[in-house]
């Protein structure tokens, strides 16, 4: 089927590749064409070819795996369309049969191969004759399996009527007919998409009893009273696609085990039925804070971080879980960490007890210890009493594990070697770098140095809530409207450091003061313990190992930053103890919110959690101290369950298997999440049946496109028929450039930028780079193409601009601005760091576009064929004379003169030919002229791209002053200049695809660029 459409062989970076025209979508004129994925498609075709030769893959599930929007569904759709089309051709003819009955024709519900009608001995003899007639047939001529229950019943009844005469049965009772596959008619092609676990039913795969016919035939085991219409039934002889296969319930996976390996399915009340079909599934990531303990040492991370650190080896890892019998939380060992990609809506459950985001079928615990699904909206269990996290330490080393720090004994070799000059006294540490000699107290003995450690906590907590790294001068900056508080923080810093801080009035935009702590050492320490970026800030892990006085100190400091002790009129009615202890804290960091909640729990306080969604921004959290239930200052007995939905396309979701308990504690508010039957990927990993299924699965990675020239084909196809709007040149190319940049890993080679890497991947070799070097560069990046921006996002934003713009033409800046604006709401970007990186890449693309525009306008200005030829011949005459050591005849005086070095250099400098390389370049030109002369071909400036570019730039420099593009910026254009500008505009329209509107715009943009470069 795939090979029938032809194959093209080509070489890319010295690697032979095959392009299968089947994936150009010849069925619908390229509507579903797949671009730039020839290597993954080669692996897919090789697997299908091995299956056709019955080498093993025919008994496997093909799992198309990759990020959202990487063409997995498109490939599955092409395979289904291809099967439909091929079954209609002479080469792809398939046959099945139907039975003649009194009620009319009875088709085989499984579209079976007619040779199933023959017993095994007759079938094998028939196949032997067939093999003898077709000795060169490239594939095995085999027919496996037996009749389905319906046909077996019909055959049994017919043989009774004809007294065992099989020939008579076949002649009189059976009609062989052509089988044409059709997804719409559910013939030979099936598609299955899992629903919620509560609504899944295995009969959707293997069929179900027809109870209306049971009364007619008298038994529910009569095959005539059964509907063989499950997806595995109707897809026999073809293909079944499982969308999100990893979300399947266990009951379905029993069916897949036998369907994949044995090519059999088990329908209710019947023996196993043979099938012959391809099973195709595709799958495609957790910001949730969690408290854990490893080797007895507590720490904080996200579920994603926990998986990345301990996923392969959770030995010694513990998390908090809820013991329903004892009605208390306890530490429990982790058996395994699991994840799977999720498609659909993620649900954030927000109540006074806590906030947690889950899939719809991930159950939570309610206040009675029962499980429920988020959409049921029951009052969830948020724990407020926690077991001890760790034994109080006698000594705290705050630089342990912090990269770059060194203490006394570690500094000694560097001091001896005179790489560093300033040692650290006992108990202190410094960065092991020259010119970074600020000392910080690193070792704290408890309780002797309690005040010192509290001073450090003060600095770290103020950084976590009101501070940020000083990118310009190093160190950290802490802001507050209260100078007295900053003086106190400054004193705390100077207590544990030999560095000094200074306070400065803030910017004119606010009334805040700024405390500058300029040592790089405090920045490194603060960012290690407390994170970077407001939405990712946190409290230091070591805080949660400390005795109560330190926890109380931390809570007091939090209230002085983003907290408050202000009581409302109603709260003021509370008890004296409540009024004394009351406080609330606000943050946009879910990790910090979760930590503050646990901090209050460790202090023996109760609290409520409030979530404040902010469209386009990270949500805010408020943690408020409460004193019990149903009284002034207490928590209301009633509760509100709010459910927020957001789409997820291939985002990873996580689960934890614990020893003895079926839950774990996570989220803001210490919410208890159930983990029985969750997530889907855990089944595939841990359950013995799932292990068997995994062994029967062939995973084929389908990454994103990594070549701009391929990516842009998607957008040209989709927007080729836009009416009423012109798309300016390079608009789609710049969008594709940004999309590919987001998918590339930063280059490890010194001096190579990400934009240069993109150009290398696209086949544009740079000086010093060979095709072999590019192959090595690609091999270094193992995960390229598995992350980044999907084509769907680009398509959506281009569509938005086309619909909302009132201009007759859309240009690259309109699209890039729309792409940047959309990043604020992108559902798959979960951290601010990634968002800022993508924005920075957009700036790189804008700079690249500016260079393209300058080049095109320069070429349009210099596009005087006659002038270019004159300059070219003049240059060649002088180069020839220079290389041969001859002189040039002056065209005016006729006298011989030395070659004009100034002329030659004025051209060569335009393409950065240095003085030291001019001889090589000139000899290269002469050698090229000689090679062409041997072939009888003349040499023109168009034969050498570098020379052509140099001549155009030289001519542009000579002519730009006569055109005076700067007049476009000033708005004052005389008729003579306007006429010259109109000529350039006409060339842009004729040669580069601009319209009148965008040609004018690009000339104004180029004029501003040239004016800027001349300042």
C-alpha cells in the first residue's frame, strides 16, 4: 500500500534517506501531507514491512509517541485513508463472503478471509498450489485463524442440511464478494477513544449481547443473539486506532494482550475469535508541590521534580500518606513513581481545605475517608496534623550541596596554589572563584547560634517574598516600603556575612526602598534554597528540620513581607488567643503556599486556603490562620467547591505507588489524593499484565519538525487559499523559524548560536562546518523535537491575525506580536522561565527578519542588470591582472596601470573577506572561471553567490544616497526621489512577491534600519 505510491531516495548530511510519497497524502491533494519526518516514517514503514513478512511486528501494538501536534493523528489518519483507497485498487483487492439465508444475505460480521471456510488440511493444500503458481510473490502466503462464532454456527447448520458435503455448502450457501474498507461504514477500520474510567466498557472493543434477540433465539450464547460490532471486530482485516492507549482500563488491556500477540479476541459467552488487524495507539507534561523524605532528610519539590530525581530508583524515598484506620498521616515508603501524557481537561479542585489539579478520573479523599472524583464536588480531605518531619539537627550546614561554595579545608589547595588569596575562617564559606571573596556563615551549632541562624532565615525569607537576583551588578535586591524593616534585614545579613548592604530609594514608579546585598555568594545561596522567579519561590528545605522557635520566627517574618495581621470587623470578635495568633499570607508561588500551610501545621495551627485565578497570569493563593470550626475567627462549616478547567494536550501527569496505602499527600493544603487505578501509565509499568502489554508494544517516536524549510510547508498548505488578504513575504517563514527555535536544544559548541544551529539543520552550511559535523551536532541533542511550540499554536495565531487585522496585508511583525501575546495564556507552558525564553527567541527572529529585509531592499536597489554587469567585468579584469601579475589597460588613456586594489577591496569587504584571505578568494574566482571555460561555459556574476552578493552590496552603497530612502522616514519626498523609490518598490513587487501595501511598509522599515545603522 505505502510502496505503491513510490519512493524517493535522497541524501541529507551524508545520510541516505527515503521519502515515501504515500505520506504526501495523494488521496486528498496533500491535505494531510506530513513534512520533514522522513526518518521516523522510515522506522514506521520498516516495522510494517517486517510485519508483512511475518517477522514478529505483526503481533505487536504500534505506539506512535511524541509531543502534541507532532502529526501522530495525521499519520494514523493517512494509514486509514490509504487502506480505504488501496482496497479499491486491483492490487489491493480483498475478499470476504456472506451466507444465503431465508432472511436474506448474512454478511460475516468479522469480514473474514474466505479461506477460513476451508478446514486446515484443505486450506494448506490450496495454499501450496497458490505458492507454486506465484513463486516470486514477495510476502508469505499464509492464512491463520478459524471462522467467527456466527459463521461457525452457519457452517455447522449448513453441513447438517447437506449431510457433511462441504463442496455443496460452499456452492449453494456461500457467496464470495469484494471487501472495500471504510472507516465511515465501520468496515475494516476502527477507532477507539477511552472515556472516563467510570464509563468504560470492554464490550466497546469486542461486542455485546443483543437482549432483544435472546428472546428470539432462546439463549444468550447463540451467536445470532450477539452483536459483533466492537472496534476490534469491525476492524478485522484492517486497522484499529487507539487514541490515548495508555488511559485504557485494565479490562481493555486483557483484550489487547491476546489481540496483539495471539491475534484473537474473547467476546462474552463465546470462544476466542481470530482477528487479523493492526493495532495502533498514540500517546503524548506536574506543578503540584509535594513534601518528601529521602534517607530520613525532608525536602520539597514538585511531582515532576520527584519523578525526574527518583523515577528510576525510589529506594529510600518516603512521602506522606493518610492512614484511614488510624485517621492520621504517616510517612510511607514509595514503591514507584509513574507518569503518562494526558489529553483532555485538567481539573483544579479549590476548597478551603486546599487546592490540587488532577485528571477528571483521579479520585480524592473526602472528610469521611471515602474517595470521590473532582466533578462530584465533595468536601475534600486536607490534612492539618502532620507527623514529625525529622529529628532536630545539632548542626546545620547551609552550603552543603550548593554548587560553587567552599569551606576552610576545601579552599586550602587553591590558597596554596595562589589561585585564591583569601581563606575562610572556621564555620564560614565563600565562592571558590577569584574576586568573589565575601564570606557567609555556613555552619550553625544549635542552640548556641540560634540568633545567627534566625538572621539567615530573615534574609532568605525576605528574598523569597520581596527579593530577586541583581542581574546587572550581582547579589540580590530586596524591596519594601518600610525602610526600618530593610534596616533590620540589612543588619541580619551583616551578622552572618562580612559583606555590607546599602539601602537606596527605589525607582520613580513606586515608593519602595531597595536593599542591595551585592555579594554574589548571597545570590547563589538564596537562589539555591529559595528559587528564582515569583511563581517559583520557596522556603529553604532545612527550615522544616528545625525546632519550633525557628518555625515561629519564619512565620513572623512571612507576615512582615507578603503577610498581614489586620483583622476584619468579624474576625475581631474572635478570642484573645485567636487575635494574638491571627495572620494571613499571599503568594503566587504554589510551592511557597504549600510550604506555609505545612509550616502552620507544624506549629499546631489550623488554616484555610483560598485560590484567586488571574486571567493571563499565575493564580494567587492566600493562606489564612483559623481557630477551629463555626465560631468567630474559625472556619465556616459550609464549604464551596470550585472547579477550574484547562485544556491539556499531552501534558505529563503523575502518580505514586506507596507501601500499604493507596494515597499520597500533595498540593496546597496537604490534600490526600487516591492512587488506586491511577495513573494509566502505572498499570503499564507495574501490573504483570501491563508488563506483558508493554513487551508487545513497538514505540515509534514522532517528534516535531526541526527544519524550517519543512515546517513552513505546513503553513503554506494551510493558508495557500486565503482570500481577501495578502500574506507578506517571510511571514510564514518567520513563524516557522520561531517554532523550530523553541524545539532546539542550546548548542554545546562554543561560538555557535541557536539561530546558526537552525540554519545548519536547514542545510545552509556555515564557514568551518561540514555535513559530517552537522550530523554530530544533531546526534548530541537527544531530546530535540520532543518539546517546544506545536504547529497548531502557530496556525491558530496566524488565523487570528488574518481574521482580526483590518489591514489588506498581514506581515511578520503582526504574526510575531500575536505569537508573543498568546504566550501569556498558553496552556502547555507551566513555568515563567520557559515563557521568557520563548519571548527572547521571538526577539532573535525579529532581528533575523530585519537582516532579511535589509538584504532584499539592498538587492532591489542594486537590481540594475547593466550596472551590475559593468561592475562585475571591471572587477574580473582587475582580479585576472592581479592573479597573473599583469597590468590593466586604462579605458580612457589606454595606458597600462596596476590592478585597482581599492576597487577590489571595496567589493570583497562587503562579504567580510579579510585582507589575509583576499588572495585565496581571487584565486578561487579565477579557478572557477577556468573550470567553466573547459566546459565551454562563460562565467557570470550569477554563478557565484558570494560574488553576486558582494557586487549587489557595492552597487547598493554607491546608489543608496541617490535614492535617499531616509526621505520615507521624514515624510518629505521630492518627485525625483519618489520616482526612484517607485522603481525599487516595483522590483520588490515583481521579484519578491510583495504587494503595494507591504512593499511600502517594508521600504519604510528598511529606511529606519539604514538610518539607525548610520547614526
